C-alpha cells in the first residue's frame, strides 16, 4: 500500500454570482478561464500546466467545496481508499469528468471534517508564462496552500504526517500543551496545508502564488482602481523577511491570500517546534511587519462542505476575545 502526495493542486470554492466571481479572479486579478459548464467555471494561473487550480461553483453562500491534493499516479487512489477504509474514514469515489478536465478522484472527510480530494489525472493546459498577453502586472502562477481552522489540531497533525506523509515546517504548542498552529508540506516550500486551533471545521483562506512581491502591490493598485479597495482585508505585509502577502475578500465573501516566499524547504530535517510566548497579547499582526489584523480576519472564517451531499458542515462555536488568537500570528512561518 504505497502512495505519494505531490502538492495541493486545486480548490473548489462557492460563488453566489459566478460571473461576478469570474470578473474578480480573471478580469481584475488576471487568472485564466480554461473552461466552463453550467454552474462551474474553471480557472488556472499563468504557470499552471493543468486544466484548473481554482473552480468557482455556483452556490447560495460562500465557502469551501473541497481542496484537491495531487498524487503521483492514478494507482495511488486505490491505496488511499484502502488506507481510509481501514481507518473507518468516510470516502467517496468521484468518476472521471465529474469535474471538467479531471480524471477519477477519491474524496474523503479528514479526521476534523474537511473535504479532501485525491486525484492524479488532469488535462494539460498551455503554460502561459512568457506570452505577452499574460504579462498584466499581477502574475498569479498557481495555487499554493489552504489554511483551515479546527479544534482537532492533534488529530489533524497525526493524520497528515503519520498517515499521509506530510512533513511539518513548523508547529507551535501553546501554554496548555495544545498545537495552536501548524504548517504542513509535501512540496518544497513552507506549506501545502495550514491549520489553526480555532472553532471548526472552517476554512481560513486559500492562497494563490504570485511571481514576485510587486505583483501584490499591483494587485492592490488594480483592486483600488477597479472600485474594489474594500476587498483588501489585511496587509500587505510580511510573515518573515522572506515573504510578502495580502489577504483579500473576493466578491463572494471567500478569503484569498496572494503570497510569495523566497525560501526552499529541501531538507526533511527542516521542522521547527515553536513555543507560544506567554502574555504577548495585543492584536494579531504580520509577525515581521505590517498593520494589525482586523477583527474579521481573526474571527470570520468560511464554512466547508460535506463530501456526501454538499451541505455546509456545522462548526463548533466561535469564542470572540479568545486571548490565544490575539497573539496567534506573532511567530513566523518557519
Ligand atoms: Fe476537485
């Protein structure tokens, strides 16, 4: 029973108005529409060799449909199905073509209730880097990661590292001995998945990788000039001296991060356990530099769908004023 997960490959998000959402991601941010069908629009970045990395799906409220983890071969799906059945974890086979351009897939509900899709086959698409028409200033190249909120961080840590083979770039233990945030990777950068100890299951954001940090400045300029300045929720700022990021609300209410980080994580030993600093207090801010986060960023997270019927999963209740959250971003993403 062997398999190998490559990286976070795509996300499906809910959009109340598909054309409005397309306008945000394609007309304003410069992503590329590969294909559409009734109820779904499939987008990719300019350095994306595959059909889609972001699916906009018609729904009556925002939220996360699922996130897709690409595996190294289609045979890996059988091994993953066996693994999850042995663990008593809910699985669902998705036939080829259910999502345009995508081959057979396996969806599971991970131990904290998040909708995960494993897939290998996806139609190839033209890589657009180097084509003048796609040099618009905001160069979104591909998807990077998904960050979620759950009170079940230990369960998630064990599942993703021991069962699925993720490395951790860092995790942090708070003064109660609980993992309060963690960054897990399969590819060679900071993370494919992040988890924060907050009520859940809820999605905190998904992140699109941009070519360089000026793309983020130009995104903010373009949003402002497009009358969408209010969609810039938090940042720009730096988590570390090596990265640059901004968090946006899209037109549908989903949160998307534009992100670039210069570091490579090429040694398996690069795994850092951090200790929460006692009584740091204060507002959540970018840990290296940046403005304090608005309350919306701290507390307002997105629901996630059931893999069975697409209903939104209930979350454990939010606790406003939780002091562990007010200092939760003060340590860098190692
Ligand atoms: Fe998918």
